[in-house]
C-alpha cells in the first residue's frame, strides 16, 4: 500500500488478495508490446478506478494521489 491516506473507496487488504491474482494472470497473458512495465502499482490503479466510480468525478478533478492517464 502506498504512503497516502486511504480513501473509503480503496480496496481492503482482504479484497486485494482476491483481486490481485486475477490482475496478475491477465497481465501475464497480455504483456506490453513495448515492454513497458507501468508507472503505477496495479492496486493504486484499481483504487483510482474505484474512487472515480464511487464519486463520479472526472479524472482531472480526482485527488492528485490517484494515478493519472497519460496523454
């Protein structure tokens, strides 16, 4: 987990234990064509998606601690 204060929408450790193997398996089957490994931890990406889904805010109005899509 990152050093930031958790949001109510964040996954608990127990929830992450259930989700992480699915994401890891998917990533293993769908490697980046360029070999890029990613800038953010997958848990933080999932937490950012859950935050956006919960609040309905647009990405640019989300907390600065959430991963940002690259433009």
